[in-house]
């Protein structure tokens, strides 16, 4: 069995899929994309074709090493995301060829279901409560919300008070029947982060995500003085080498590798194992499409310290297209009481509606993230 063809599909709302076909007709799907840089990732995949076409797709470790180490320059979001999507597709092929799910080839399942959470939006307390109630009625028991909009290095305490009011409204309405995570998206800086975390500590959140940018890893350790809430980060880190210092620093409690950015399924399994030796939890980042989510779940099912999974069904980014739209069997991601059951089909465990993919690829997308500025015109983190 040899790799014979590689196709790339840029599809709405902001995703990109890769299909790898073998000479005996097997196909595998992956999701290689950097949000806002899809074309750059597609170009990187094209540049890697020379080391893939004609090769045995089952030699996943070797092909990863060639893609990663074969170039003098390595790592970073573009190259790592290109490798990630290819690697996912290779596992999909391998599982289909052996008629087993991917997790069976990585040690087998260690759980029979995986907890999931969803996003809520809304800037006012009443909106947050209404949206959280809708999610609970849909069967979720955990949600995540953005902490703030753009913030300056030192900003008004009104923004902190607004955040506290939203969190308080959720805790007052739902008590501990609903787990709450707050994502700061790296939007605030150390002086305001310490204030925000201190104010939020009494609400016993599930975790606080990216209170500052990961480039400021030393700040994470300092912020622990202001909160007992677990701190999470990792969506903007790539491969084991990008996680090595985070894991060994003692600065974070939860890592959030993205399987479409960090190097794929096996690479993230290695990252999770590194984290396990430091007693760190894993909550894979996944605001993307169905292939990325299926890849995450294959990892989750065989990873003891993976405790909850992000997923993007109904997220605000998915205007016009959503996770289930590209699946032939939409029941595969059926959530019950906040959990999704084992994916039991071979490979990644999903059936892609290729006709739908090809149709939507004709539309494509040009998604880029917004550019934010503070009141005085300075560029702010989005």
C-alpha cells in the first residue's frame, strides 16, 4: 500500500481538510489549518508531498520524523499544522486498513465515554444565563466563556467588575450543577490578570485559560499567588519541544494541545504522557471541525489524564456551516449528560460526506480574525 494522492479542501466556516488516497483505494481525512492562515498551511502540505507520495502510509512515526526533521527549519504553527492534518489522515487510513479505531492502536480505551464542554457568548449577565440554560437543556454540564474584550496593560476596573458580574450570575443561577471555565485568550497583561484572578477565585471555576500569553510563562507561576483555580494553556504551542518547558515549569495545571496544530494524534499522545508524569491534566483545544474533533476523541479515549474535551458545535465561529454538516452519520457526536460515547468505527470513527466537502470547497472562505485596538489606538490581543 502506497500513498498515491493528496487533496486539500478549504471549506466554510474557517476550516481546511486534507484527503489522502492510497493506491489500493483507501482514504484518510485530516484537518490541517491555522485559523486565518489556511492558504499558508495548504502551501506547506504541497511542499511536503515529495516525502509522502509513493510511501507506505502505515509508517506514521517515520513519516512524521521525515516531515518534521527533514527540513532544516521546523516547528511553528504553519509547518506543525500541516504535519498535524497529514498525520491524522495517516491514522485514519491505518485504522481502516486494520478495521479498528485509532485508540485501539494506541493502547486501547481507558474510559467508556468522554466529557465535553461548549462555548457560550454574550456580554451581559442575563444573556450569559439564558445561553447557559440552553446548553444545560441540550445536555451539557460544563461551559466556557470569554473573560473580557480588549484590555490595555492597565485598564479600568469596570471591565473586571463586568466579568465578575457575569460569572456571579452563572454561579447564582446554577450553583455547582454547571462547571464554568473562563478563557482570557491572552488578552490581558500581568497587572490586570492578577486583579482578575483574585476577584474570580471565590467562584471555584473549573479552570482559567490563557490569563496571559504563553510567551510570558513566568507570569503563570506568579499568578498562582492570586488564585487556587487551575490555570490552563497550550493551544499556541507545537510539538513536544514546545510543551517541554510548560510541563516542567510547575506554572500550569492543565495543558490544551490542539491536535490540528501540535503535531497530530501520536505527537499529542506523547505530550499528554509527558504531562502525566507531572500530574498535569489534558483538555485538548478544538474550536474546529469534525475531523479535528474526531482526532481529539481518539486521543481522549486512550489518555488517562484527558478529562474534558472542547468542541465547537454551535460556536459563534460556525456561521453558515457547523460540525455535523460534513458528516454522513451525524449521530456519531451525540452528547448525553455532558458526555460523548466511544467512537467505534475504524480509523477516526467518522464518515465524511465527500460530496458536501467538494461542494463547499467551491465556496471556500477567507476567514481572518478581527484586529482589535484599545481606546488610544494601540493594537490589542484578540
